[in-house]
């Protein structure tokens, strides 16, 4: 019996599931192997934690946490280990809120319960793991993506809450201003080329892409997607989930999709040069390609594609444009109130391109309906870059990227201006706009 292969035997040994001969063989081996005796104690501790995870109190606690998070519109549940136990937090409208604190004796059983639900290896506590849970709450089915990461205080768990059967969003629901809607529609209804939706993780890029697919999904159009994971099932669209375990990554899926006679392709994320080349070739051969990137603003996609190794003449030929976005919290409609803007708010509105500063702006108050935060729900602020002949020529001539981006930005209505318009309209406030846009340089609208 080898030391690195006897864990299952140890579990059976502790559970008294072995026959007499095997049990005696394990006992003899344990007498001779110090390493396996240590392993046995570790297995014994894990089994006791797993047993505790099956206790009614732990079962009820984990279910209660999940069932509390979903009605509060939480996108994520964080189980953060500490020296004294575990802090549970809900991410609501992009901001983390403390939900409860768990004592130390509940920390490992709660983690074990979640790992069991997510079909993870409860015996493995030293390497990261990913899993999924399907759960029904209030007669609605939810998919939970679970990430487990070992830390010095214990295993950290984060649960992403997904509703795969949620309604497909429409373009009119994603917060586009009239100007940005017109620019985005021009890009979206181009016969071929690459349209990029860009921004950091969690800024609503996938929602925007789904809204775009809803516009393009027609009987006379063949639409394919590559997604990780598929979040909304769309009738009439061929959706391919990424499965790296069998070699189906974004690039592999793209190669197969191009043999399926597509008109429109949505590739969830542009991560590497091979995928970028496939998308570029697809765009140049008559396909409309939608995908996402991570950049600060819309014109930064030019530098990002170039830095990835895509030749500039290909960028000039294939790229239609880009939409950049962020999510801002909306003022709670039940408790917001009007007041005169402060000097700081007036200065920001003016710097963002608002010429006529209003005498009154809406601000937060806080009530039971918004958890006393003053905000409820989120909307997006956008900017749209449309490739033009001058930028194409500068790319082809090898002009410095800084000058190209400066030229490209001249035709862009900035996210700051879009946010400022939403402040004037009472959708959000300056405090929230500054929180979200503080790392993005302001340009006048």
C-alpha cells in the first residue's frame, strides 16, 4: 500500500467499512508509516467536520444565508474566514454589506456544507476549487457558482448568484442615452466587423451583449455564442459553453463555430492573441463579431489590441468600435430628496460638460426599502467610440498610439458626461458618479 494512495482506505478504515483482512492490513501499515498516521489524523478531522456539516443546524444556516441573499438582490455571497470565525457579506448593487458573523466552531462545518452542495472534494483543503449549485428559491431556479480558496485563516468561499432563466434584457433597458444609443445601433447593425464592449469585471458587459444579441436574433440570421458560463438561454441562438477540461476553450470553440456558417458570433472574452486573430479573420470574412475586453475607456481598446500583438492594419480593417461602461447605483425612488448642489458638485458637473448647472439636484436619504443606503438598483453609464477613416489611416501609417487615441477620443461623448446627465435627471448623484469614475479621466461632453 503506497502512502500517496491510501486516503480512501483510511476513510473506509475510520468508517469501519473494511473487511477484517483489509482492516488488519491498514492497521499494520499505519504502525510502520509515520506519514500515513499523520494523514489518518487529518482524515479523521475532516470526517468530523463533514459529519458536523450534515447537522440540521448547519443545513438550516447555509440555506438561510442563501435564501436571505437572493431577495436582497445580492450578486455574490462572501464567506470570509477570520481569526475569530467567519464574516458573511452580500454584494448588493456592487457594494459589499455585512450580513452576519459566524463563530469559529461553525466556520469549517459551513465551508464543508457548501463544498458538499457544490460537489467539491471536502478532503482537499490546500488547493483552490470551483463548483456549482442549483437551488430553488421562491419557485425560481438559480445557479450558484462557487469558488473556494485556502487562506491563512481558513478556506474563503465566494458564491456568485446566477439566474439562467432570467428575461433577456432589451437595448432600451441598459441605460443608453439617445446619443449613445444611436452610435451603438450603427455599430450593432453593421454587416461585419468587431464590436467590443469593454470595462472591468462586474460592470454589466454581459448584460449589454445579451441585449445586443436580442436585437440581432432574427430567423434569417445565424447567431452563435461562446460563453463561460452561459448565463441566459436565448431561443434561436446556438450557445456554446466553454469546457477547458475537454479542450473547448474560446479559441477552439471559435474554430468550430466558423465551420457552422454563422452570421453573428459573440465571444465572451478576448483573452489572447490566437483568439484575437480568429475574431479578426471572422470579421474580415463577413461576420459580425461581438466580444468583451478589460480597458478603462472605449478608445483604450486600440492600445490593448495592439499590445496583444494584433497588427495595426488588422485593427484598422476589422474594428468597428467599442462601447465602454460602468454601473452606478440609482437613487432610491422612495426616499430621494432635492437640495441645492454643493460647490464641489457644481464644479464636477461643469468639468463633466454640463453647461447649465441646475438649481436643485437629487440626493440620498435612506429608508427601509434601500437598507438605509439611499440607493436601490443600478444602471449603466456609457461612452461609444466609432472607428472613422482618420483613425484607420493613423493606424495604418504607424502613428504613435497616444496620438491615435487622442484623435479617437474627439468623437466620444465621455462616461463622465453621461453620468452627469443622469445626475441632472435625478437617476444617481455626484457622490456615486465620483465613486465609480474616479479612475477615469474626465473629458467634456
